[in-house]
C-alpha cells in the first residue's frame, strides 16, 4: 500500500489518540485502533515480527525486511503512541486528581460509541445457533470485564521482575478493544510505579516495562490474529461484551471506598463504586459531564468516517 506523508501523519495522530487512551485506567488504545480502521493492519504487522526476520535481514537486506515488517506504518503509529504517553502522563494524572468526573465523562462517551461501532461489525441474526453463540459470547465478555472492574487492587510492587510481567500483561490488554491496560496495571498494583516512572523519566524502569511490553505484544498479537481469522464473529462479540462490562469502571460519578498515596504523597482514589449523579455528594457537574460524553461520542463517529474512507481509498 503506497502512502503519502499526510497518510503517515494521520497514522501518527491515531497513535497519539491510542496513547492518550492507554494512559487512563478504563479506556483501551485497542478500541481507538479498531474504530479508526487500523486494527487489523496493526495485528498483521506485529505478526510479521518473528525470528525469521533476522535471517531475511541478512539474506535480503534492510529495504526488503523493512517493507515486510510494514515498518513505516509501525514507526508512524508507535511514534504517536510514545509521544502521547510521555507528553500526557502528567496531564492525565492532574486531571484524574482535579477533574475526574469530566475526564471519565469524556471517555465514557468514547467507549459507548465504540460499543455501537464494534457491535455493528457482527453480521448475524439472534434467532439461530450462531446468534445464540454471539449473545452468550457478549454475556461472558461483559461479565468478565465487569468482574475485573470491581476487583480490589493488590499491593503495589517495584521489583524488576514484577514490572516486566506488568508490562507484558498490560500491553496485551491495551491492544484488546474494551480492556484497559492501564486499569489492569491498577488492579495488579503497578499503575502508580509505572506512571511515576514515565513522569520522572526513570529510564531503567521504563526499559524494564518496555521490554516486558514488547514480549507480551509480539506473543499476544499472534493469538489475536488466529482468533480473528478462525472465530471472527465470536471474537467481535466477546470484545463487545468486554467494552460493555468496562463501562462500570469509567462511569463518571463514584463514591470512593479506599485511597492510595501517589508519588507526591497525596491521597487519591483507588477503589470506587458507581452511583447515580443525583446521589453524588458535592458538585456533580452534570451538564458539563453530559456535554463531554456527547463530545466523546461524536469523536468516535468522526474517526469511524475516517476509517471507512481509508478502507475505500
């Protein structure tokens, strides 16, 4: 596929959107990739990275290998992801602390629209065996995701081995639409150390987490490719369920059950319970939140149009 510089700039912007989503516990960068029309290309490109690539590099040269890897696409996308993560980490941390309702409202709109988009990709009726399997898959996916959102986070750790596996596990979730890698980090107690390392430019810790992420990404992408090729409709159904179940985590109005200390020694919410905005104690910011939900919803519609345009071009 021949692309112009503008095409790669757009891919980088999509990467930045993925990175922004991945920083927030509750939103998946995989969702952004899916609705913006680059998800399948991303999984396919990641699957091209294997041990044989080194043999081809020696025998056929850099140009051939770079083309086979879809290198320009991966470079543009991952550059956008990294730029976004490193530039937005402090900002997102500040928003989570000072304006949590408005931030969660925006992402709630994003995910709600993404559920509509992904569910439209399921091409089956509800009145046959295939349809019943889809309903069951959505129910299972939703139940698993909801259960994850109500888990109590465990004690954090900063050991190198723990951070390596945290990176591997989180990246698997990050490329799954509906499952938030950042929230998985919260659940296993690694979100604080990871966000602190990024904010403080702790190169050693970042390299350990990054190595784990690369290992997890290359391994999990192969499974995802197989699932999409062998069980496309059921895989989409499970992902739809994941996203429905995850809405509990990103519901804007919550009551705090437990707190944790951040890197500055400030108490911030750790375990929360969703409540009605009309039962919220304090300023519920209802109208602003609804406005941001709608804004997030229409952003997804805009990205969907871009994705369709790219597929037909």
